């Protein structure tokens, strides 16, 4: 069985380390980019099984545009990592599959990836 691919869009190096640490021994590889404007291109090239977009560490215009453009060109499941309920509501209304509210830890990120990549199990 091939490993799943997860695209993480975030400026936060600590988040990158957390997600990488949980992905390494498990069944997915993490590909990270801090470039919100290139999210759709990255997803097209990588063909990820899931995308995590960190809203809390980017200007709203950046992550809003990234989520909108990604949702317009792909059916990949998306989790928004947010720190406010209003951001969570916006993300869900614009194509995110789910959100994870801050503060979160590696286990919550791992759970979100599992729910995105195996919705039949997580239901």
C-alpha cells in the first residue's frame, strides 16, 4: 500500500515539525509549503490525499484565497487550522471539510488527517 500524501500550507515552522513528527512513523508523507499563493499549483503537482491550511499564521486574504482557489480546482479534502470560530465558519462555508481549533497538538492533527483520508472509518 502506498503512503498517503498530505500538503501542509503554513508559515509556522513549529507546526511543520509537529506534522512531520507525526507523519514520519505513520502511513503518510507530509509536503509543506509556506506559499499560500501557490497552494493550487502545489496541489495539482503533488495530488495530495489531504490538505491542511493554517489560518492562524497568515493574513486572512492569503489563506482565504488559497482555500477558495484550491476548492475551485480540486476535490481534495481540506482541514483548516484556526484560532477563531469565525475563521472556522468561513472555512467550512468555502469548501473546507473540517477544522481544528487552536490550541491543538499532534494527536489532533493526526486525527484530522485520518478523518480527511478515511471518512468511512471516522464517521
